[in-house]
């Protein structure tokens, strides 16, 4: 049985995946949630720290253990380099309301319109506010199932440097020569979901806000199991 590796966006933290990890464990599947909270420490490039953090979290896993990588939000950009950096074979990948890497070459961490927005948020130290502070309260509040979940997730968010979003992440050739699937929560990810369909991936819709895996971990875990085959 594969081990699920649940990759959170470095803009937030592991708490965004822990409810799903618990649901997967209840079905008899193992799940690991590597912490990517420190990848913004130090200067660029940042992506090697993401790879090192995931590999470190799997250090005690046998080299032959098959893995399913599930990436949320901008963690999707790192999936090709993560796959290349692991000893264990990756049998499937599921992108969950996530950015999709380029087929080859490099993938920008953020499109130019988002970078323009973020430049206006960066402080004198070159760092951004916590992710939930970027948006209006009317957009943020519906993402959480209750005040306790909001407090836990909001508290652990790092303040990433603007330079993190200016990075270009390399894309190894042939990175997607395995089963890939896509789960869309929010309308903001219409374009990546459409690109997933164009690439021939199975796409499932679970309507909600961007952190819907926290609101409905049962349905999210079921879709991960389905798309992992």
C-alpha cells in the first residue's frame, strides 16, 4: 500500500493537511505531512529546501516504499523536483486546488499579476504578511470550519520573503510519467483544472474555498484514494 505524502503550501503550514492525514490513517493508509515552514529562511534558491524537508521527513521510510504525492496550492510547483529528490518511487500525484508545473523547463512561483500585488504588500524587511492577512475578512473567514481551526492554521503561518514568489523552479523532463489527478475546490483554480484536463488527467470537483480540505477532510481523503488508484 502506498504512503501518502501530503505537501502543504509553504504560505501556510502542516495543520492544513492534518485532518486529511487522520482520515487516511483511519482507512489503513499511512500518511506523512512534512513541515515546509522554514523553507523561506535564508536567501534563494528556496526550492532545494523544500526537497530537503520532504526527503528528511521520509528518511526512515524504506527506499522501495511506493509514494503518492498530494500537493496543495503553490506546493504543486515543487512536485517535479521533489519526485527527483526522493529515494522512494512515486506512483501517483494528486494536485489539490494547486498550481500545475510546466511540462518542461521552469515554472514561475507566481504569475506577474500576483507578483505586482505582492510587491505592494512586502515590508521594509522584504517579507510579506502572513497569507491570511493578504485578503479581506469576507474572503478569509469562510475558509475555516470553526474559530479553533482558524487560530491553529493562522498562528503557524510563516512570513515568506517576496523573493520566494519571484523564484523559477526547475522542471525535470518526464516528471509526469505516472498517474496524475486533480481535485478542484475553488473557482480561482479553474485554469489549472482546465490544464489538467487538457493533459488527460482525471479531474474531480469538490466545491468549496481554497482550504476546503480542512472543512471536509473525509471527502478530500476519499478523492485522494480514488485518484491514487
